[in-house]
């Protein structure tokens, strides 16, 4: 069965719920069972969702992906964009006692230390100082303005904990079989809001489990779960709601990276021109047609042009050249290298999944047109190219550029690009800052460190009766709103 979707579209059927509108909201997040309780600086989607529900930071994201108050009840931003001043809510951490500005300062400093060595740590490099101004007022100062700074602070990894308890709107308990968790929404008065007498009757627990894709889809089709989260292009062919599921398939209008990182600068891929040849040969529109997804944004750039306030290049990297013309140029470069009898072959590392199989077949067809063979890298075998499928945490060009920082050691990089990004961190003139980031992007493109395909794909299965779920660009769907009454 072929599924045709727009990125904001759905296949809507009649609605029902495994709990009939009462009892827990049943949620399955695609992942391994142990990913639900994962800790550390690099979290899988199940752990991100649970952490966001139980351990809030100064601010949080709502179901639409918008920044909302959390530990901080309100804030102001100075006119120069360099200072964020937060007023903490009076009731502190639910069940965890009082939290002061001094506590928050230390918590944020600790969080910054925890994420060092990750792309999130690089994102936070713009932060200059954290000051406790009074008992309930904290100031965060930046080296340069960052319009997306609040969204960055809302990341689950920056949640605050005191005495082992988080400041999130939900508490967690392990399910009876220990493979999932039950999240219970705290009453409004615990979150600094007016009390509601009928709270216990209206608020619903949220039962969460991490399941492999096939098991999650089957559970949804049987009516055992209300919501499946965390689907990607790798498993999209399994995203079939089924005629009896009474649900919908929704695809987020996601931002981020979907493409191939160059892992090794050897043999065929030793030359940037030949690396570009592989990118030139890809028919990106036909690639996504294999998945029957409409509305997907293809890209031949690392940073989408519209990520810049003043776009500095067109949507097409090759100035509108036809696919045939691009392939002709690409084939000449490959033939010039192959004349000495060397085999034009690339090994591609892809996660297991039917979507990966479709992607590999599509790449093999495209690269076969220019004389390049493709083989899937076996487990433990060094790959030439590796799939990168990452959701953006915020929309600035700096997020995209930080994904290829040399310190991460995840493939080819550009020290020149890193230096330009570093200069942008202290540049207060927005026009100059954008120019530096554009130059950094150009340096990465010239190095051909990455073969872009387009935006990442994130899909969910959503029961028709479910409320407070919204597709959004960040692919993180808060669990707390699912528990909330709609009246």
C-alpha cells in the first residue's frame, strides 16, 4: 500500500482510543527498550521525551514547538540582545523544594560541562556568563545576540534537578513489567497555577514505552496505543496506519540534516571534485518519490538558503543545470580517475530498515549512471559514506555548521569553517555575523564534507481521538499536553 502525504497532511479515519477516552494515554516511541531511561549528553528520542516531561529548564517547548515558561515564569531581553533576565516561579521545583537563582546558575554551569564535546556544547559557546542577581532573578549574558537562544535553553538536556528531583510538570513511575513508564501530570498548584477541583478526574496519566518500529505500528493498528512517535525515513515504509486503526499518519515539517557524511578522504573520495560528482548525480526528487512523500524539501546545500536572514545563494547549487548535464560533468570526473584501472566504488553505512534499502537502491541507480558502484558497508567495516539524519535544535545557520565541527570527529571537516564560526560568536553586528557564517558554509561546501539530500523525515501515528498533538519543525512532541483536559 502506497502512502501519499504532505508534510502537514494526514490520512484521517474515524476516531477511537484503546482506553475509550479514559485511563492512560498510551504512547509508543520508536527505539530500543533501554533508550527510555537513557542518561547522558547524547539522548535517543525516547529519553528526550521523558526527560522533557520530568525535568524542565528555565523554559520549555509546547506542543507547537513554541517556547513557553517553565522554571522561569517570565523574562525580559535587553535591547542589545546580550542579556536575558529570568524571574523564577515562586513555588520552585514540584516536590523538590525551593530552587533559587544560585541553584539555577550552578545547574546551568553543570549542564554546560556535561554537553562539552557535543554539537549542543558548541551551540552553547555563545553563552558568556550566568549571574544570580537576587534570590529569584537570574541573568544569562551572551557574547553576541542569538535570536534562537530561548529555544536552545529549552532543550531537554538543560533541565534542572535538585535533590534528585526535576522541575518538570510530570512525575514518573516504572510500569509493572519494567519495560515502560507511567507519567502523571502534577496538579496546577504545583506548577504555580490556580488550583482546579476536578483535576484528578480530568487529567490522564501517560503510559510510555519504547518499541521497535514494527511492534509500535502493529500495536497502533491493533488499537493498543494512541500515539507512535519517533519515526524516520529509515522506517517510513512501515508507517501504515491500517484500515482498522482509526488513526492518522502525520509527518513533521522538520528542519535539520538528511544526507551522507564523508567519513574517509581516500581512493575515489580523495578529491573534492569527485565527492561533488556524487552529489551532482543524485536525482533528489526521484529519491523521495520512492517513499511516496510529497512536500519534502530537497537540498543540495548544507545550510538551507532561507536559514539566512538575507539568503546568499539560490536554492539550487548548480545554477539550474539539468540533471543530464550534471551527470555528464560528474561522469567525466569519474572516468578520469578510473582510467588507471581503479574501481569506482563507495561503501555506504546505513541503519537497518526498509527505508535504508530503498535509499541504497536509489543511490545505486543514480551513481551507476556516472560509473560508480555502491555497496552497503558491513557491520564493523569502515564506510566511505554514512547517513546523517539529525533534527535541528534551532534554525540558525550556526546549528548546521556546528554539526561538522572538527572537534566532533564524525567525518571530514574544515578548520577554516570552524574558525569563522568561532569569530561569529563575538560579532555583534548581525550583517557581519551572517557574512562570517556564510563564509564558513562556503568553506564546508568547497571541502565537500557532506552530500546533502534534504530535510529529515519524522512521522507519527496519531489516534483520531487524541488531543494536544501538533506536528512541528523540531520533531519533539511534549508528553505533558497529552495528559491535559480539553475543556
